[in-house]
C-alpha cells in the first residue's frame, strides 16, 4: 500500500479501536476547543485592555529583584496565557530565553503576535503544559514566573512541587496574583475601577497561610511572602518568591 494512504489510515484505525463513538468524541473535542478558544480571546482582551499596565512594572520588579538584566539562561512563565509577561520580560532581560507555558493551546497565536510586535520572537517559545505536570526535565530552568495562575491549578501544592523540580539548584521563582510592589497606587486603582464587579474578592492572608504550609511540606526554606502595600485601599494581591 502507498505510504501516503498508510499515514491516513493509522489515525482512523486508532480512532475505531479506542473510541466506540467517534462522532460523539469529535463533538466533545469541538466543544472543548470552542470553549478554550473563547477563553483565550477573553483573557487576551483583559490583558491588553485592562491589565496592560501591570506587566512592565512586574517584569521590571522581577528583573531587578532576581538580578536578571544581564543573566543568561532559560525562564518559564507557568500559566502565561497570551504572553504579556514574557514579552515584557524580554525588554528587561537581555539573554534569557522565555517559554510561555499554558494548558490552553489557543493562546499561541496571541503569544506569537506579541513576540513579533516587540521584536523578540527569537527569544520566546510556547508549549502546552499543565502546571501540575510540567513537561520539562529536572533542573531545567533558571527562573520561573507565574501571575494569576496558581488559584486555577487543580492541586496548588503539586504545582509548586513541579516548579521546585524543574528549577535548577539556585534557581528562583515568583508566583502570585495582583500587582507588584513597584506599581504606583494610582495606576493600580485605575485598573481595579475598570475591573469592578468582574473580580471577586480574595483574602491575601489566607493565601499566605496556604503558601507557608506548602513551603513547609516541600521543604523549601528560602522563601518570602509579599503582600504589597497592605495599608492601601487598593487590593494589591499577594506574591511568593522562593529559591531551590
């Protein structure tokens, strides 16, 4: 038989062997893909129209805090979505290759477009990845970042465990949600006003307690929990920085 037709038949045979109802399976996949596509479009809209001011401040804070300006290595953004943070990070880190890792593959076109627009496509990659089962070898990354992702993970401790596994010895990570400490109060307030009722409230102190338990259970002793500007009337969120 012609190899061309063998290549076509193999996936069809596999479908017949492992799925008793191909039409139902295709419909389920279509619905999930449609849901993922809409979710990616919605989050990209929020990132570019509402949260856009956050990423330069956060990227600057990460680069300064971890001393990444001239550092050479590999960085991963877990739950990186549409690529706004890795794109901003490229402006503040000269020699780091950033991998935008997200479970939703429909973010890829947005990441690609933003990388092209900012002339850093050669320094940004994308991979479909579950935060609780990262597709990277042990001791792979120099730095891991993650904004507004951890509260969506199926298992928060497993997500942090995977980050620890993937980090190189001495590698650094920052995980959190909200605004970085270096963001001016007026900019943060303007974003919160745009978000209004669409953002449900959360207590950073509760997450701080969970973080401490997870760090203890994972035997991570070098960590810092930051709740920026606790006296401000603006909810700044929470961040945890840790090293392997």
